[in-house]
């Protein structure tokens, strides 16, 4: 009687592998459900505006990639690096959006003049807006791009921002508040010789 041990072992290994994959995928669902409970329990005692914003984000975009006592973070939303909902009860904004963006050195001070809710990290090539909503962040980031690109001055951008905010209060929509309208970061300038 000839027994093919290699063939038998191979079939057993494949069977065990499939069994492990099946068991792991079955166990994965309760882990994800538990994660949902943790995010909900984190925001349960947050101030109402932050709690409602966090719950809306969870409902729309799923569970955050990172969570701690004071913030929930999603990576890669809106073509950005990260979106953070903060437990904020002060005047500081609760929604922070960070995009990959190279702000020219000469434009950093102009962006600071334009709106204090924008911050620039030139080392990380990041541009951040932190306000009360993602829609206001979109507006600020889009106008920051136009200032950095030379399409708008600080003054015209501020007038445009204020007009857009009045339209938002009246329930009007705007492409500047709906999404990021620029394609990506500004190109890295060639070294000066």
C-alpha cells in the first residue's frame, strides 16, 4: 500500500488554512462592532455640538481610524491627510482638516493674515483648517489655495469668505464649501541658482 504523505499533508494544510481564514473573518465582525461601541462611548460625555458632529461623521464615514478621550481621527477623507473631530467646548473649532499642501514661504504670512483658523506646517507640507464644520474648512482651504497661487489677495479672499458665510447662513450652497476644488499641493519650486 503506497501512501502519498506529501499530497495528504498539502491537502490538510490547505484545509487548515481555509478553516483559520474562515474563523478569523467570523471573529472580525464582533471586533468591529466593539469598536463602534468604543467610539460612541468616547463621545457620550462630549459637549453637544462636538458629540453631534462626531456621531454624524461616524454615521457618514464609518468608524474613525484613531480615537482617544478628546478626539476621533479619520485618515484620507476628502482627499486630505486627516480629519479630526475634537472634544471642544471652547471657542476653538471642533473639526480639523489637514491636507497635503506645500505653501510657498512668501505666502505663509499672508495665510496667517487671511484667517487665524488656518495653520501651515512647511516641514510636513501640511495646511490645516480648524473651524466648527467641514464645510467652513473647505471654504478656508480653497481660499488659502487661491491666495497661495496668487489668484486672490488677502483682502479679496476675506471679502469672498464673508460673503460665502452669509450665503451659508441663508441656506445657499457653494462649490467652495462643498469640497476641495484644487487638485493637489503646489509643485515644489526649482532651486534658485
